[in-house]
C-alpha cells in the first residue's frame, strides 16, 4: 500500500519553497519598485507643466464622481436613480453644489465620503458642466 500523505507533503514543500523564492525576488526589487513610483510622479508633473491641478484635478474629480455618485447619477452624468447632471453647472454654482453634496437635497442623502479637497474638486468639476 502506498502512503497517501507523500504527494500532499511534496506539494506543501514545493509551495513553501515557491513563497520563499518569490519573497526574496520581491525584496531584491523593492528599490526598483520605489524608484518606479517616484518616476511616475515626476512624469505626471511634467505632463501638467510642473503644476498641480489642471487635468489631474479633473481626472480626480471624475474618479471621485465615479466612486461616489455614478451609481445614482449614471457614469456619464445622464441620470438614472438620480437627476441628470450633464448641465448642472447652468443651474448651480460650485458653492451650491458643495452644499448639496454635504447636506443632500430632496431624495439625495448627504455624501459623507466626499470631504475637503475632494469635495472642492468635485463641486468645481460639476459646476463646469453646462
């Protein structure tokens, strides 16, 4: 009779060896990974002319919208469960929009997840939709 534990033990040993090898490779690449992140930040600044804001803030505002608002207002701002926001800037200023996001309006509840700079960027982005 063969021992049924041997194949499982062999698989376990190979798995442990694989984890150790991958960990060692990761430790050796840690400096390269850190350098890659720094280079990514520099590239982003160069694309924006070395200034913060601009398209990056718009991209961030779009991402904030997608993460917090799109489920009701639609990924393309055309509405759904909530109203169409494609021309919200024609009706509301950035300050009005911030107030609505913070306190809610009608059936819309307050959005507590959006605060500070994210709130400012999102309200400014939405106010430009006309």
